[in-house]
């Protein structure tokens, strides 16, 4: 059970750090001030989730929760660079972030469904993470 909780927290933290990475890479290309503010707000939400994971993780392990590795960070950066080479409009940037966020929602829902015995505090963070991402998609849709 403890291992299950650690695995869930690791996955949430990886998703949060990947979200922060993607937003920081995309933000470099944003010229719309309103969209930039939206991204700053979304970044802060991911950061808050990661902080919550770190606080709870110490209940299960003396180690730090897993984050995205250097290869994944590079792949994310490269993917964003390639997909925005000819189109870096706000619409395109919003689309890219939505695609990544949707992958996070799918993984999060899968974790919720497959781990009903996880500790309530772990499930709460996971659920909050998924709901936050679902809200993010709704926010990003306005910029397509």
C-alpha cells in the first residue's frame, strides 16, 4: 500500500513538473500579455500541486519524489520548438499545452480508477491534480 501511494505521488509530481516545464518553454514564445498571465497562473497551480506532493511524500519515503528526467525535458523542449517553428500563434501554443494536459488527465483518471485503496490524502492530491488539469483545458480552449 505504501508503495502504491509513493507511485501515485511520483506520477503526480512528474506530471506537475512536466506541466511546469512545458509552460516555461511555451511562455518564451508568447506575445499576448493576457495569455502570458494565464500561463503564469497555470504554472503556479502546478507548482502548488508539486509542493503538496513533496509535503506528503515524506510520510512514505525519505527520498524526494520523482520528477521528469533530463531526457524528457529535452524531448518536451524539442517537441515544442519543432511544432512552433512555422506557427507560434497563441492558438497553436494553447493547442500544444492542451494536448499535454489531456495526456495528464487520462493518466490521472487511470490512476484514480486503478487505485481505490490508496490513502485518502494521496487520492485527494491526485483528484485535485486531475480537476486542475480539466479546468486548465477549459481555460486554454478560449485561446484556440
